[in-house]
C-alpha cells in the first residue's frame, strides 16, 4: 500500500467529458501513487465494471487501487483496499471480508475519530475536509478543519495520513508541512486542463516538503 504523494479520487462529473479511464491513465503518467474509485452516482454494476478496468490499469502501473465505500466491490476485483466513511461498514466488519492483506482507510475530521479508527484497525486515514470543497457535501462540523487539525491528528496516531478536501497545487505544501503523508484530490486532477501535469505538480510538491 502506498498512499503518500498524490492520491486521486475519481469523479466522472468533474472530468470535462473525459472518461475516468483516461483521467486515471493521465494521473498514472503524472506519478500518482494511489487511485480511489468513488463514483457515487453510478450503479453498483457500473462501479464494479469500472473497478475491473481500473484494477488492471493500476496493477500494471504498480499503483495502489482503493474502492470507496463498497467492500464487496473491493473484494470482487481484488482491489488493494477500501476507504470507509461514517455510513459504511465498521472497520472490523470490513476486515472480516477483506482479510489482513488488504488495506482499510477511514475518513475522519477530529482527533477523537482518528484515534478510534486507529484502534479499530484502520491502515490509513483520510483527513478533511481541510479547505472548502464543492466535490462533496460535507457537514459543517467536518468542513474546513484546517491544517492545524491535520497536525493534531498526525501527533495523535501512528498510521499514514492523507489530507483531502479543497487541496490544490497551491495549498498542498501547507497540508504536507502539517504532517500529512500525501494529498488526495478530485478536481485538482480530474478537472485540470492537463491531468498528468497537475498530478506531477502535486507529487513534486509532496516530495519537496517530505525531503
């Protein structure tokens, strides 16, 4: 599992009429380290079929492939793992299905939730929304938590942290400087004129700060 660097979360309605497969291919060219299939507006069958395609793309490229929410799809396509939110299966139940070899990520926005997720067996955390975002509806209590909360969570847990929510090439440096191991983005790559170049810029920013 590698969730450091640039982590792409797919969302077809942000892709400016380009296919998700095209966006993922460009992100791979740009040095993405992880791809998460989101596509909440697609049917389960559509997500399964797309997951099958993306699994092959990412496996060939040696890129970590995560399925959002759907433990069953992650297991069916042999994804590297699943990413869970508050309304999804609890981490122990997902672990029963996926076993110990696949990774489980958990979305959190507070230190308390981060500590609970780590105790439950999460392998990494998606922390946010750090900045304002239009890619998903975020409750007020989880909106614009800022890099200070990222730093607090980093200090509280011992598993990798991925910052998400309104992250751009311009502010990614602050997120990583706060201690995040990587940055997860939707629009910053998917809606970019050149998704490969946008991915490269994000990946380079993370690498520069980490070094």
